[in-house]
């Protein structure tokens, strides 16, 4: 039996002076791939390891959390799709972080990739000025860039605690 490991990732490069409609999505894609890069080469068990002190954060928990927020911000809030929330229930609002199964890590990883692509499709062809309730697509991109940037910092600490790998 082969043990699944998170695949290698190549981070995209993009223009640093493109118009906002190109710059924000490409910066978000860079942060998305940076997070996946920090997971590369780890098994499901390693991804599920909460390696920083008393924290419940693990890379697998962050994979599940980022899937959830991709869905909420782009599909639910921006496009208004009537879809079920991922990884949280009334009984356990932090299920994305705390109800983990390392044996399902490859599935959770695939769900993140699917939600990232669904988010890209939800935003495709829309203007940064398009509104969804009180949120512009511009705000959603900036919010998600911040979400990934924050969690990429968490991922650095978690990864170092799992196997000593640092940086990038």
C-alpha cells in the first residue's frame, strides 16, 4: 500500500504592475500555491499533526479551513450559490481544525483544489467593482489574500515543527 503525500507545487509568477483586475487574482493564486507548497511532501499523518504548543492548528486543518473560506467568500457570498458549508456544524464550529482524519487527507486536499478552481470560476469575467451585498469583488480578493498570507505564516511554524523544513 502506498502512502499518499501532498504533491510538489510550482508557484506562478505574475506581473507586479498589472491592472488590479489581473494583479489581485494573480496575487491570490500565488498565496494559494504558496500554502500548497508548504504542504508538499508530507503524508496525511504529518499534515494532521498540530506541532505548535497548545495550538489546534495543523496543515490538514488549514487545508480544510481554506476550502471552507474559499467556498463561503466566492461561491456563497459573491455568487449567491445555495450551497452547504464545508467542515462546520452547529455542534462543532471548529470542525475544520479539530475533526481530522489523516486517512482522508488526499480527499481534503482535492477538495481545496476544487474550491480554489470554483472560486476562480465564480470571479471570472466579473469586475472588481461588482457587489455581492455589502462586499465588492475587490474586497473579497483583498480579504482572501490576507487570509492566505496569515495562514501561510501559520503554515511556516507548523511545517518547521513537523519536519524542520523552513522558508519559501
